[in-house]
């Protein structure tokens, strides 16, 4: 079924590593943006005949919206699409925006899954990243969410931070386990060219550990999460049984998703498009009744096949050869097996029971392996 993505581009401060489509909060512009976003949603869809089972509020900092605004947007989705009663509705939330009252109101508005941007439980690491919250505030926000009644709780952690050590990473993992989330995302820091954090690292005695040590940190963190009852289901994601992100799995299984808001991307029935990126341009275009989509095109069979391989192999369950052949007319092992065999012999790729996948060690070499399909 369809996944719905709603982009909220506002932040109370800009982190020195972030390259997402975002800007500082302007309260008046936010009001106009929410109205435009609601109108785009209501003008989309196909008469409510398309079923959807996830909504994901991403950003930016979606929790800067008022609960009433979130409720309006969820209601617009329900009234435009055939949203299932058990739909997963995720709100990305920064810890500093959380209060017991707001969390309770978000729950009442229809949100049933919270994803906190924690990044680290080390205050020095958070300061270097330019995060507004500290570790104590993150713990408090997570406990508030549980007390408010959220039964599906996730948060993000970041690896390979400037000044981060092997022991501090494992302490962050242990702190995360102690808070008993249902889901965790573990991301490696990627610094885009001219990122303020990259420039700060050049001026300060901050450095990232060597690649090999970062790989060992990744593996050691996953080992601890294994022991705590989490199951890795994707290169960067683990969950307690029954709690993978249903929305994000759509991306990795080549599903359909419809994105709303400035800069949002969509892929529906083989069609791909993106919205204009500028907030003001988006608001003005919606207000004038102009189409905000651009770069609309039909994916070729070759593009769909390559993307399905690239994204499907990110999942620990790998790719079902028979199902893949039924969908794309190609058995990936028959077509690429000879090229993959050296990786199989090295223990980085497995092929068994009609499936192909990456081992945990192979996930550290994913880019090198996946160029096989280019």
C-alpha cells in the first residue's frame, strides 16, 4: 500500500552537519505553509480509491508544528486517501520541543509513532554537532513520550562523530538500551562539502576515528543490540520484534510513496517526481493554483530493476529471487551471480533458500558490492 510523506522544513536552529531541505522557523510563514500543504494533500490522491497505511512527518523539525496543525494534516490525508485504521503515523521530534502536554496532544491528534532525533548521549558530542538538547533532556523527552502513551518509540543515533571514541559510542548504545525503545536508527555522519561542522573540525582539535575503527564501532554496537533483543532488519536500523518502520520499508522494498511539501519526492506506479524546494516558492505556487511538481518522468525497466537491487539488498532479509523474477522478469542470481561470487567467497554476500543478501560484514562494503549492478 501507499506511504504518505509530509515534509516540514522548519527548525529552531540549524545543525552544522545537516544538508536537508530546511530553514529557520518563521511563525507567519509556517501558518501559510501548513495551509498550502493541506491544500496540496487534498488536491492529490485519486478520489480516495488508493489505500495508504503509513504517514511520515519528516523535516526539518515537524514537532515545531502545533498539535492542531498536525491533526489537520492527518485529517486531510484520511479524507483524501483510503487510510487504513491501523496506519502507522510517525512524527519526527526533537527532544527540546517535547513537553508532556504537547506529546499527549500529538497522540490525540492521531500520531502513534514518535521518532526522536537524539544522535548521542554524550554532551560534548552533542555540542560539537550544534544540537540544542543535552543528554539529560533527551532521556527526559523519551520518558515523557512513554508516559503520554506512545507504544511505538524510535530514536536516531549517529556514529563517526568528531571526537567520538569507541568507549563513548558504546556508552551511547548502553544508554539507548536502558531507555527500552522499540526501534533505533544508527547513522554514520556524512559531511557535505562546505558543511559548517567540517570547517569547524579544521579549526578545532576534533577528528573522526579511522575507517577501520568506525567499522568496528558499528559492529560492536550491533552486537550489544543483538544481546538486548533487537533485530537488525536494515543496514542502519534495528527494532524489537514487530516494530520495524513500516514506512521506511516501503523505500527499501520498492514500494509506492507520495510526498507532499517543499522538496518532497514521490514514486507512484512507476512515475517519479519532486516538488519545488523553496518554501516561499512552494507556498506562493499553491496559493496561485500552480503545479508545484517538477522533473516528472517514467522510470525505465532498467532503472526500476537496479533500484530494487540497490535498496532490497539493504535489508537483512535480502531479496527473494523468485519474487524478484516475477516482478522484473530477471533472476538476479542468474544475471549477476558470476560477478557476486567473489563476494560470496569472502563472506560478504550470501545466497541460500532462494534469497540473496549481504552479511553484516558485507554491509560495511555495500557501496563496493552494489556497483555490480550499475
